[in-house]
C-alpha cells in the first residue's frame, strides 16, 4: 500500500502535460498566504483563506521556458532575499531555481540544470544566503545526496560529507535549525525497489550535519515508544518544522479532527510534548492528497489551519491560528525522544548491574586464584624457620617494630653465644627476604630502622605494602 501511494504521488508530480491546468503552488515565506502560477496563461493568483484564489498579476518570464515547469503543489519553496522584493524559488524533482520579483512579478530562471526525478521530496532550505538540498527520492530509491547551489555557475554542486552519514534522508522529520546551525534529520526511511521490495528500512538515529566541517554526527536514537510508533505508521505525513519545533499530527480518527499533536524541541535536547486538543478544535487532517493551501502549516511560531468543516460546500472561509506557546502550555511533557520505556530502561540497568556483579565476581575469582598461587609459592620457597618468622612478623606488625633480641628469643636462641645469635638472625632475615622477593619481585619486604635507644641495634617490621599482601593470603 505504501508503495502504491508513493507511486501515485510522484506520478502526479511528474505528469506536467497539458491534460489539466498547468500550474504550481507554493507557500509565501514568513506568511500564511499561498501563491499559484498558471504558467500556461502566465498568471499569478494568491490565496489567503485556504479556499479562494484571487488574481494578482500577469507574470513576466525572463529566460524561462514554460514547458520546463513542473505542475505540482508540493516541494516548491520560497526564500526571501534580504532588503529587497526578490525571492528564490526551488522546485523539487527538477533542481530548478528561479528568482521572482514581487514588485514587478518578473520570474527569471537562474539555474542551468536539466535533470528530473532524482530528488523528489528532498529537504530544501536556505542558509546564510546559500541554497541547499538534502536527500530525496527518485528512480525507485531513496538517497542521501546533499548539494549546494552555485549561483555563479547555475549548477548544484555535490557536498562530500564525513562522519556518521545516514544511508537515506527521506520521508522523515528533517530541516535546518538556525539556532544550532545544523541540519537535523531523524527516523529516515530507506527505500529501494531492488533490495527492499515492498519493505521499508527505518533508520532510528538522530543526525546533525555540521556545515563548517561537513560532518554528520549521530547524536542519539529515537526510542520514545509513542514517537517511534508514530513514525512507523506512514511516511507520507505532513511534517512541519519552523527551525526549532517539529510539529506532527496523530490522526486517530483519520477524518477531520486532529486527536493530538506531537512537538519535538530540537534545540532543547529533543524533548517531546503531546497536545491532546483539549477544546476539540476543528482542524483539517492534512492528508497528502489535500490541496497545499488546505494543509495545516506553520507561519513562524504559529500553527495555521483551515476552519472549513467540510470539503464542499465550504461553510466558512479563512484560517484559524494557534500559537505554539499556547500549544506547549496545554501539552504534557513525554520526555526526551531518546528515552526508552521504563521496562527497557530497567532491563538496561539490570543488565548493567549484572555485568558489574559478573566483573566483581570474576575479579574476586582472579584474586583468589592469584593468592592461592602465591600461598603455594610461599609454602615451597620458605623454610620452616622462615615460615615461623613470617607468622611472627605478621602477628607483631600492629605492635610496632621488633628488635633482634625478640627475634632470637622467639626461636629459643637467646642462650647461645652473641656471635651465634647474630649469624642466625642475619641468615634468617636474608633467606626470608630472598624468598619473598622471588614471589613479589621489586617489592620492599622489611622496614629496617635504627633503634633510638641503642644506635648499635636494628629494629624490624614488615613493609606496609608487604604486610597488606601477606595478610590477605
């Protein structure tokens, strides 16, 4: 069904034959009105109420071939040129760029491109006086191509990007955010009739494109369940973006009244809000088959929609308006778009906790095995006297230093001659130090100091780091 709807839409866009009226429509920049150019009769009309079209003027063509125009009321964008009555017009699917003077209604073509069908439904915008186009759909597949218009050459130049480049920039909430100076895109649909026939591959990453270093960066992922479900429904939605807020409509009834509106603040950490239409305001649904002037749209920070309750006969003409500040005030905060369900979040925390416990258990096992190996080495390398000496030093560590007489007395050698005592003590300490040094190479074993009471005597104690190691065995 999705493929059929997409095919019909693009077919209508590209059939610029004389079978029906030859015109295209576009929304005027920073306004709630629409213009229509009948390029067969070279006449311009304006609509200010969503219903009625009023004659404005005869168009003056300059370097324009009317047969090159595309009959469509989608994908035509107007950009104001500062400090003038001039505006740029870009037309999707064609790469055509026009300059229109609203004081004389002269329309001049300024591009030299000739291709059609490569970037339908692409995201086109102006940034710092330069025109850009991102992604689109054409030739039975989505694209991630980005390009910049060269005003001198009249051609579109491809931009070579780096970083986390999305595979497609198509049928998604996307647009240029001046406050961040970033192109933002999320929940893109990858379509390819050869590889993905009758299937859509969603890319849930949130991308930001840095124009300074021409780099894409994935800054998060769409996880909030209600938004993820909304994006998954259909890709032919009327996404609205005013440079900060992405405004999207959830049509539960699928007829006339909007049940709820979702707002995503791309500047404030992609926070999501839901407006449930508390006053049950009558708003047209904005389906893709609606005429452009009847679609709900954004004019700056104002949501604008037709208030005609039926398609025909029209009972009331005109637009109704809702300030986004009021919509936000009446909305509930759902959380950042990257927030998962509490179950999944709990599972993540649980998995992290289990992983942490596994790491602790593994470390404990490793430490136990290492201590066991060290203990076995001590048993092999230490003689009987050295083992008793280690136990003696561990036992007396917290009592302080021990002198040579205490060591000799512990081994019952106090009745032997002084020379024999000295040799025994010296050999004992030497063997003990060597054995421990083999097990803990490079580590100090004993802390040996001069006795303050008798400078001729030495006092002994396990080095603090060695005590901690041996005491754990």
